C-alpha cells in the first residue's frame, strides 16, 4: 500500500457516510481526536457530539460488513460503549494507583 492509497477524512468537517460503502475500503483506522467519550453529555460540544455520532454510524457499517478496524482514543471509547462494554482510565500517567473503569 502506498501513501496515495490512503484517504484521510476529518469526521468533524464532513458527512461522508451517505456515500461510504464497504467496497470502498480494505480497512478503517479511527483515531487522533481531542475528544473523550467520558465527557458528561452536557459538557460536550456540538462538534464532539457530531464526531461521536459519525463514529457510531461508521461502526454500524464496519461491524455489519466485517471491515478490519483499528480504533484508538475516543473511537475506542465509542466502540466499547457501542458493544456494551466499558473502558478504563489510569488515574495518572506515572501513578500506580488503580484505574477508573466505566
């Protein structure tokens, strides 16, 4: 695969799902977001709400069609919620304190 074979789409900038099909891709990587799905709903910006909704809609297609997926950050959190599981967050990067799981 060459760099020209890759496509970068910023979910907060476009609504591409209407034209997305499984035949368009050989895999999907969702990551690199400033958002945290654990942010209380009342504190989420419209942009974050839009991105999370786009991720959920994309996950519906990905899981239905069996498309290989790598989800990181907020996409992993949205995936965990979509599947009905929780995620864990360390209390700090250098702490041995127990993680907080939701």
